[in-house]
């Protein structure tokens, strides 16, 4: 019985893909990071803006996003982007609207997009962002 060369190539490709998958799992690459506590928010905020010190913060349900405020009144929006966190310091261009169980923030940057956050104190954050 003769095996078609394309079948051998397909089987070899599948073995290679499974080997790379196994290696990535072994090295614990990828995954979905979450913000769980003040230290996590501080770390993510410092990666965005060196020297940013938390005065107040709130983590969205699920830990995929957060809002942080420093002593100077600057507000930073953090959101998961791949397996890291991206953030923006909000300016007067930022717009926020309240929905039933969350707030929706538009930073004014098309590439950053809108971020929906379910926060226990969403109304107070919306007021603070609108005052920027």
C-alpha cells in the first residue's frame, strides 16, 4: 500500500503543531492575566506610566480592566490586551456613559477603543472622568 505524499506532509504538520502546542503549555506561555489586587493594578499602571502611584483604584468584574487615580487627579484606564495590560491616561477627550450595570469609556483614541467596565462604584468614576 502506497501512502500519498500530501497525506505524509499533513501528518508531519499536525505532529509539529501539537509539539509546539505542548511546548507552549509546558513553558506556560499565553493565558489571560487578571487584575486581582492593588499590587497588580499598581504594576500594570507603572508599566504604562512610570511613577504612577495609586491613590484610588477599582477593578472591573472578572479582572480584565481597572480604573486607577493618582494623587494628582490623573485617571488611568487599564484593559487586557493579549496576555498583557494596556492603559491610557484619560484626558478631557474621554467620554463616559452609564449603562444598567456598567460604564462605557471612550478614551478618544480610535485604536484603543471603547472599554466596558462593571464596577461597584461606577457612578463615582463616571463623575470623576466627566470632570476631567
